[in-house]
C-alpha cells in the first residue's frame, strides 16, 4: 500500500491560521509580534527565502522589519545594526539570512544576536539549552520536522530513528529532539559504513544530506515514517528531495513530499518562535 503523504503545506496553513488568531489578540493588547529580517547582498536563493518569510509574516499579522544591505557591507556596520535591533522593543525576533558574504564572519554575527531574540535557534546558548532539555527557541527546520512526525501519528517513544546528516542547524538538533522524545537515535554521515543496512532498521528516517534522491526506496524499512529535508534543484529546474520518492512511497508508512513537506513548516516555525518571543514581551518577561 502506498504511504500516507504528510502534507506540510496543509499543516502549515492550519498552524498559521491559529497563530494569526492569537496575533489579533496580542495586537488588541498593543503587542504586535515583530521580526527583523536582515539580508546582506543579492544572493537569488536568499532573496526568494526572505520574500517567502516576509509574505508569511504579513499574512499572519506580524510586523516585519526588512533590512536589505549591500553585498559590500562592512562587518562592523552589520554588527551595529544587530545591536540596534537587540535594543529595539518592537523587535521580538531577529533573523540574519545565511549565507552572509565571505568577508563577514557569520559566527561573530550570529553570536551578537540577543539569544532572547534568536528565533532561528542558531545561537550557541539556544543550541546548548536544547541539549540540556531546557529549550527556548528550537531551530525552525528541526522543530517543523517534529511537528510533521506528530502529524503522521508516528509513535516516537521507543522507535529507532535514523538521521542522515549532522549539520548544526538540522541533523544535530533533530537528533537531540528525537532523543528527548525517547527514540533511539543513530546519526549517519558520509563516513557511515553500510548506510542501507542502518537505514533499513529505521522506524523514523530523517534525510538531511542535500543530495538528490541519494536514499534509495528499497533501503527503507516497510512502514517507516520518512521525513525528507532535501530541496535539491535538478538541472531540469525541478525540485528533488534526498529520498527517491517514487520508490520510497511504495514502502514507507508515511512520507513527506518535496516540495510541500518540510519547506512550509520551516517558515511556520519561524512564526511560532517569533510569536513565543512576543508572548514573553506581553507577559513582561
Ligand atoms: N538560510 C537558509 N535557511 C535559513 C534559515 O532557516 N535561517 C537563516 N537565518 N538563514 C537561512
């Protein structure tokens, strides 16, 4: 039987609509949740991401403070802007779009963001809090992945989960979240021996490697829940995930499509984190 398709677009729409209602309530109390989005340079992919984020924010009633700086912006100037945004009471969250131009030290910039406004969840303090089980902001893609697994109705407790990819912003945090939810987690990467066998034992598979259709359908355990984080642009212009969808859908129990799976949830959880920051402001924290 073909897998259940986990519809990230529909789940995102449901969550965004609930958030829009809550935003109305906050606005009535003179607290409009606000996100500052900082884009440096003219990278076309980043421009598209930023446009999508801005649109989603506006649709849900958030304030969006757009800062578009030229590619040759000095690091000190960017750090100055972040310092201003850190101090601005109307700004609940700050997102500095990555990648930054090569001349700028991204780590220094990310470290300069007030952890209480780090709605990306990239600051080491927020990653550390996640690790010790006291999360504040969870990075948006891992947070969205957990919501998709929940939406699929998959039991995480006691499940064997395999995460392919060990980046700081997806693989590592999602492994921590799955562990906290009582899965037994294996993190795989380019040096992993016999990847098909490891994947074949996974009740839950999270693929975040950035290689189109690298994970073959026949490797997947029948009935598994498959979350495909890959958004790889093929020479044809089409998007492909990290999993060979056409074959995987015949074996998995539930699977996310690309596009329409993880992507819409990443932006949704950015709104969720910004809303959470605004709730704290409204509560006087
Ligand atoms: N570039 C691509 N994805 C992201 C993201 O989620 N956050 C930021 N800040 N930059 C990105």
